[in-house]
C-alpha cells in the first residue's frame, strides 16, 4: 500500500543520509518561513488569532513567533501557520500547487520544541514532510484544485508526517497519524470567489499545521485509525480527485528530493500573478510609462484567468489576487511588496486608469503547460502605435529562475523588521542558519 511505502521512506530517512544540498535547502525554507511569519504576525488575521490564542493560555511548550511567552504546541502550530500564509510570501511547489512551508514547518517546529528535539531532527522532518505532502498533491492536481485548496488538504498529511518524524514515532504510529490527518484535511476554494472570503484563506495553512500535529499526538497516544486513508475505495485520493494519478505518489521516491524544486517568492501576492509582475517590471526597465499605454494585454493559463483576472479589486486581499492590479503596480511603482496592498493603492487614480486598459486572456499553449509552468505573456500597444511583447515561463524564484541566497536574506531582513527590533534581526538570521548545531531546538530562540 502507498501509505506503508510513504511511512517506510519517512522512517528510514536520516539527517546523515540526506545530501548536503537538501539539508541546506531545508535550512533556507525554515529561514524563509520565519521571515514570512514575522510579517504575517502584523496582519489583520494575525492580530485576531493572536488575541484568541493569548486568551486561551495553556502550557508553555513552543514559541509563537514574535511573543516572549511560550504557548501550547498545538496553538503555536496554528498561529505560526496562519502568520506564514497571511501575506502570500510563503514558498510554493509548482507542479503540485502546494504551499508546503506554511503547514509543515510550524507543525514540525512546535513538535520539536515540545519534546526538545534537535535542529538536525527538525531539518530531517521538514525534508520528509515536503516529500510526502508534495507527492500526495501531485497525484491529485490539477483537478483537485478546482474545488480544494491543496495547502489545506495535502498540507495536513505533510504536517502530520513531519511532526511524527520529529517525535520519532514508529511505523504503525505514522500510519495511524496519516489516517487521522486524512479525516481532518480540508480547505474549500469557494472562499477565493468573494471579497469577504479571501481573508480566511490563511486558515487553510494554519489548520493544516495544527491538525497535522494533532494527528501525530493522537497516534503517539495509541489512538488508531484506518490504514488505507489514501488508497482506499472511499479514501482521500479517490474522493478528492476522480482521476487521481496513484503512481505519482511513489514515482522515484528516494531518488531525488522534492524540496529542491521549491519556488520562493519576492512579491506579496498569489503566485499566479508573479509571471505577470516580472513582465511589468521588464516594461518599466524599458522606460514604458503608464500614460504611454493604450492597451495592456495579459495572457496566461485558465486557472490564473479564473482566480486572478479581476481588473477592479475592492479590498486589499482581492488586490493580491488581481493580475491587472499586480502588473500595473509593478509597472508604475517598480515593486509589489506588502506596502503596495493598501487602501491608498486601491484608490490610486494612475493604477485605476492603467487597469482599465488591461485585459486578461487564456493562451492555449500556456494553459497546456500548467501546472509545470506558471507562465505569462504581455503584449503592450502604446499610444504611438508601437507594439511590445514579453513572455516568461518561469517567474522569479522558480528553480529555473532562482532567487539568490543574498536576496533571500534581504527578504528575511525586510519582513522580520515588521515585527522584530533591529538588534534581533541579524541574531535570528544567524541562529536559524545554524539550526542543525542545536541539540535542543528551543535554544535557537534564546537570544
């Protein structure tokens, strides 16, 4: 059964048998996640959930990023998962349409702090969680994504396995944890289609993190579950995707590591907008000004047209899911960061006028290549009749168009500065990058 084979892989993987580049990538994923969480702690969803968590109280087991007092591990996973996903700055695996970092790392980190696991244990668990979650998600995409947010559904399995690995659970316990995870996996796409609903999207990552850790704790306590949660006739794969590709779960398992194919993000908007943003920045570099443009024609794949084609967003969260808004912002201001998603920008007359000249269309070739490529084409007709064309198959941050380590460190400094005093930023960066030196991961926060 695929459940047993995944669990065998998880049990057999050790820090010592992981390639150095895989360990390095896990370390970078941790740094990137903590930076995104620092910024997310200052967002509206973060404020609301922080208040609820603090009101609940409980045993001091794990860190809620940005808070001195420790809290129960389950609520730490919940809060940090929500923080990480709040600004659309967490990582992505392209072909699985999964945002693995925001459910996996908060669950593994909370579990590690709760039991005093080492930094090496944490990094190994992150690698294993990414591998399992991405493989399950790849078996379901792209049809699963029509109705279900993969980060909420497949992220729950990934978080569960990562927490199990940290806690050194045995084979039977891991299988039980998968069963518990599968019956809690959720995350409906309906919320993407209303201004009010989009703000609750970070709950998908946070509940996946919490439910994943809860699944591991249940299994550790001897609470059993089905052994066929993925492969059964009424199991996850058959129910959540009618044409699930079962072979994808096991294909090449152990030959390479999915964490190496992660895309990192520099722009504070859904990844479906990033190819267009890159093209907007190219136009700006060529000296194109908004007043020069007669028509801005954006071509992309059908999922992007459906999810991010709105030319007139009315809320900050809608703007993060508006390709015209994001491309126009890139062209006018030269950046698409957290500060660009504000009520002032929503009512900016220059952006409004440029968006009124935008169209978003589906290109059949780009559509056929999705989700392996999250591409875009941009055609611009200037008022003097000049026509310009730009295209990218790989937005900045994809493995084929990498963000440098220096750029990732700059991103961490920028995002963490929204929460941390200047004196702590460099110390946190240094501590996270030497995480595998800590015998007890809790010591990483003692600064």
